[in-house]
């Protein structure tokens, strides 16, 4: 295995001698205390370790992509920190090279560029490498600045100050009132202990990783102290620490890695990823940014070759069986947790009954054996809200985004069913055919497609053939079907407007689909931002396939894309070969004439329209649909519609949508001659009044002068169910709990809706389900909570 540049490879191998490129790990790239000792030990272990040849099960090259803390990296590599910049522009060179490779870089607390500048240049959210400072507020301020700049994580070192290697530093851009520093260690505490971990954990919502953990016991304590991950500097300790943090806690190795085979050895020993510090620094010194790029490229290529040699298809498949020599992964220590499934052999889980037992105890499944999405916080958001609501039944809730059920009458269902049955008879169906239509499964693509087509033409100006529609179990199934059909591999990316409806990001997570957020502005998605995201993903070697957007009164922000923005979006999507997934459930329950749908403006079959009758007819029916009129060419040269492919997937998921539910919805549409807008006139007026009443109450209780003093602001949607309030504190689950318990008002944290983190200062209010009296009292309670929370230290 050779790199594209002999000198860069020689530097990585440590063959250039002398003080600058010596064999020890002491350099400005050190990641943690005692890195020199650990790195040398690691290097010796790597040199003694070989790989076993194996046979791969899957065609094509091995897959190096990995997800760490919910983010997809192109390879299990973290570009290590520079404690001091060895040349002008070094920090920018490293973060840019890492971002271009689809890898995050670690930025020092003593960086000479601002966190915002480095984050903007990175392309992939960087990590902050920080310390325990003598001045208590310094560490907290640095963490907050990194969080505001869009960083992905914070790394804190445990241990003694004297073990940390920090050279001279020019004026750090992120530390106030600090000039050039000859020895940065003078600013640090003599020792970083668990109390420092607790203080930093309380100061930031970013994932927190600890380095300087050497034993399984300390690893377990680190997790208990709030650590989201651990950086280990001792290869020999990896298996024991892995066993101690087996519940999805990322484990990274730092020190001694020079080649792709070393990376695979570390993965097989229990690491989830490897910190590449010294090789990056050496590449930087030789050729600047190009040297870093070549170093990372060579490591990934060598890792791919090592995986192919050992028969390892994916990073998660790397286990101890690929290691041929040296001290392999040790058995878990007594009392520690079971081995991580990706890094150790699974022992048979049979239970031996004790004498006298009549049957063995039931086998318990481990969360770590289940799909990784089940550990993703996005799947717990609605559960937490429901739990808060159940614990505080007297609280007024601005959380549920559901229709007001005062418009529904129980007897209406029977009338609508009769309308549909009469329609079938008028169309010439026999009693037997009508019975079959109601009691049997029915066509997979749906049995009311023609009725839906007529309604779309009458209300939305969408003129498509019935065969381009698939009737689904709510819009949520439509999302799953479309994502499954369009996203074909790990390099395919779904773009989403951010903040974003959790249903689409949750569906993507279940399907292991990479999501790239494009942040909304106050008037919705900007095409310039979207195009930048497309080009950035392509530069990383990834393929943006589709964009999910709610153009009308979006959930959660309430923004609406204007007509010019819609036209520009369609032109941009067509130019870049991007499909637009349009989801617009609130347009026909909002006051005033709606703007045209993207699908009605679509002349190039760029839009896949996701529809639902939950907000307009009634949510209990669980009937949605998808318009997918895009042509698909099969291997025989025949042309089908994308809808046909979606129906094939649906046949393996839900088989068909409930015939009874379809009948109720169809009868409702027929009763209004297909004009859903006629059915929702009263509802749209009610929701419009509710939104205006909420805005009036907020304005009356927090006048302009008062809210400016507090740092509170909100948007003013003209329709839909939601509005966003920005507050001067972290609106997280803890704040929500205090709000419900102490003030009797519930809302939704905006953090739920940001795929890459963010929204800490935002709360979503839903106005759809409340009466005027509840809005008046609820806003009064909400304002009291905001004022009290703003005064908390």
C-alpha cells in the first residue's frame, strides 16, 4: 500500500528523523495527557499485530462510512487537533481538508481563528478540544461559542495540567483579553477532575467526550457523569473500556495510528473511530492543505484495502477475528457490561434454569443488538411530550399539532360511508363487488385514486392521471415509500429544510439515510443556501437525491415560501436533477387564498407531492397519498411511473390502505363535489382566529419594550397551526418540565426539529387545538414562565 506522495507517506511512517519528526508522539498535535507514552505503546502494539485474510460476502468495495453521535462520516477518522498552528493558515487548512473528505476536525480552545470562521470553512461540524481553566467562566464561554458556531461536540481532557503539551500560542481568537501566550498551561487548573466534567456538562447541549480515561471503572463513571463518548490513548485498554460502555457510547482511539491497517486493528479492538493527529500534522508541514488531503486519502484507501483483505464489508463488521497476532482484545472484566456487538463475539444467550425451575427464564434482548435508530433521540421526542402531558393533566398544552375535533360529528362517518357505497352502485358495481370493495384488502395502490384525482384538480389545480397516485396510511407511509425508492446507497443524501418536521428525519433515520439540513430563513428556504448545500455534498463525493420541504405554513416554524421563491426552487431543482418532496398539509385549513402548490407549477415532473387528509377530513382515517408521476425506465426499456414502484414497496409494508378508511374519506370528498376547501371553510376561519388570538395575547402580555429587554421575539404566520417564539434561555426538556410543573403550560422545544442540532432558544406553539379561553389563560402562563426562566442564573 503506497500513498500518492512518497514524502507524505514517509512522514506518516515516522521515517524522517530528528526533533521535528521524531518517533515520539510529543508534538503540537497531541490530543490528550500522556499522549507520548500511550502513542509509543500503541505503535509497538500495531507493529506486532497482523490481519487475518478473509472472504467478503458482498460485491463492490467495502463501506468505510460510519455514524458517530448521529452524524455520518465518510470514514471512521477524526482529524486531530493542533494545539498550536505550525504555519500560517494551518487551522483553516486542516478543517477544510477534513470537510472536503467528509470528516470532522478538532479545533483547539486556543485556536487563532474564531470558531465561527473555522466552522464556516469546515463543511462538517468541527469538534472543540478544551480544558479545565482556572477562571471558571472561561470553559463555559468557550463551549457556548462553539455551540453557537455550529460545532458538533466538545472534548475535555481529564488528568494533570503538567501532562498536557501546549506550545506558544499567538493571541487566541476565542479567549477574551488574551495576548500571545508563551505557556498556555498557566491558564489551566492543576488537575481536571469529575467536578470539572459536571460543570462543562451543565454548560452545553453539545455531545461531551472525555479523554484521559484508562480503566473500565473510570469509563463507566465517565458515562454516569454525563459523557457522551470517550477518547482512549491506550490500545490495550480498548476492549475492557468497550465492554464498560457498551450502550452506544462512541469510543475513539488516539495515538500511534500510521496506516489503514492500524485503523482496522483499532476498530477490531473496540474503537468506533480513530483520532488522526500526528500524521495530519506531518502532512500539513510537508505540503500544507494538500498534504493533509493526501494523508487522509491514503489512510482511507489503505483502510479499504485492509477491509477487503480481511473480508470485512463494513466498519461495523470489524471484530477481533480479523486480528492475527499480538495481544488481541481481552475478555471483559468481571462486572462490566457486555461487549459491543460490533466489536466482540456474541456469546450464546441461553439461560440455564436452576434446579427446581420448570422453565428457563425468557431471553432478554439488548438495545445494542437492535437497530441503531432506536437509540436516536428523535424517536423519543413525542414520547417525552406525551409523558409530560400525562403527568400534568391540568396544564394547557400548546404542543399537539392536531385538528380541533369540535368540527367532527360521530354520525358523519356513517353518512360518508353511505355516500361512497351509493357512488359505487351508481358506477355500476354489483352488491358482490361493493361487498368485496369494503371487506377485502383492495388494490395496493388504492381504490379511491380517481376521486382523489378529481379533488386535486378541483381544489389545487393539480392535473395528473389517477395511476400516478398511491393511497397510503397517512403521509408518513408516503415518506417511507419515497425515501426507500429514491435513496439507494450510503453516498445518497436527503436534503431537508431546517428546522424540519420530525416525521421525515425519523423515517430517514430508520432507513439509515444521510440527512443534510439547509437552514430556513425567516421567509423560508433560500435557493442560494440550497445550491450551496448541493455543491458542498457533491464536493464530498455524495449525491443529493431529493429535498423535503413544507412550502405553506411549515411545521414547526410556520414559514411560507412566496410564489417567486417557489418558481426559483423548481428551476434550481430541475437544473440540478433534484426531486422535490412537497408536503403541504396546512394550506387548505388556513384562511385566505393559498399560493399554488409546487406540484401545480411543476412542468418537468420534478415534484413528488405528499398529501394527507388528516388535517382536512379527519386524522383518525389515517389516509394519505403520494403523487409520483415521474417516468422510470426498467432494464427491458419499458417505461413505468414512479408510483408503480412505490406500490411494489407498499405491498411489502402495509399491503394496502384500509378499505373502510378510504371509503369514509371518499364519501367526504364526494359530498363536497371534490372541493376540500368547501369542507374546511369553518375550520380555516377557526384556526386563523386562534393564531391571531395567540399573537394578540403575546403582544399584550409582552409589549415591544418588555420583550426587547428580555430578548424575546416571535414570528407572525398568516395560517397553519404553528408559530415560533425565541427566548433568552435554553428551551430544552428540562425547561419544558419546569414549565409544565410550575406554570401549568406545555410547548414543544424547537431542538426536536433541527437534524444537526440547534434551536436551543426556540419553542414551538401550536394554536390549533385550543379554545379562545385556553389561549388567553395559556399565554398568560407562558409569559410568566418565560419571565421567570429569563431571570434564572
